[in-house]
């Protein structure tokens, strides 16, 4: 990883400016109308801290949350041509799995700090350096002070920081803890749609936006990331919408 460039500390006026919501902030589109319109900025705010957690401690939910984050990073890496920094204190990132969500190993800089404190320092330095287009970090705990620092660094660099929140206890939801994140997501695996031929259909996820600044929470069932990192609306949802329109027309007649 390139040497980190030192920057001067920000003064109070600059910190307040970065923390405020302005109308010219860049957003990352999901390419799904229902999802983008549900977000206050018409997409995922680029210069912000976002948190994602699995809905349960089940491996399928953990995989869905990981791939949800990987898909966001993959789309931004493709758009910018810059690498993604993935920081984790664990050495269990499964590169072939992440590549299926559009994020190949060649596009990832993986760092393994000794603990969460060192990990948060690495994130902040990397964001201020500007080498990656997205920073992903797997963390068990983060204080409000540390979260605010990351939010300010992200806003200054106009670069998204995506926190994959790990469970400290099996039954304790990480999103119940206070946070400075701009959005907080809870991802769960949902049953796949049946396919015509024998085999496994495209995975489906329950994507819940549990909290966002300036907007309301919502939940959607979506098809998981494809090889380009794109989510999709399940075909059955579109079919049900068409059927509902037809039924309404028949009733009106």
C-alpha cells in the first residue's frame, strides 16, 4: 500500500461544514428505482459512513451482507478504475465468493490490522490518502467518537466507508448500538425463486434500510448481486404487479 500523505488538521468551521447536509453531494446509484428513491439523496451518499449487518448469526445472512457490501464497492471500482481497500482483523475473506459479486482479487487491497483500534486508524489514513475508491472494514465495535471521525474523513474525501458490523454476541444486533453512520442496513437471505431447469436460482435477499439521515426506513426483497455487482428486482415481483393491474382492469369493467 502506498505511503500515507500527512494532511493538516481540520478546524471547527471545516468540521461543521463537512458534517452538514448540502445539496451537491455525490450519490451512488443502485440502479433500482424503488431502492434509489427510498434513499434521501436519490442514492447512497458517497462521502459518508454506512453500516451493514447480517440480520442473524446464520452463515447465509453473513454471506448476503458481505456480498451486498462487495457489490457496492464493485460498482464504484468499475466506475473509477481505483482499488477497494478491505480491512479486517480476520483472515477469512473468500476471494472467489467476493469475485462473484463483481469484485475480483486484483481490485482489492486487503489489510489485516492486529485489532479494531489499529483497523480504524488504517481506515482513516487510507481515506485521507485517497488511493482507494471505497473502504470496507469489518468491525465488532466502534465508538461514537471514532464513527464521527470516519464520517468527517469520508465527507472530506467524498469517498464511501462501508462498515460490515460483526456480532459480538450471537443474539445481540450490532445496529442496536448508537452510531454516527449515515445509513444502517440489515441484510438477510431469502428463498430463491424456482428455475425452469434443474439447479439453484439466483439468490434473493431481504434488504432492510433500518435507519438513514433525512429519510425513512424501508425493506425490499431483491435478487442478490450478479457478476457486475448489480442487484435486481425479482421477476416474480414484476409479474405480480402486472397481474394486479390486469385484475384491477377486469374489476373495473
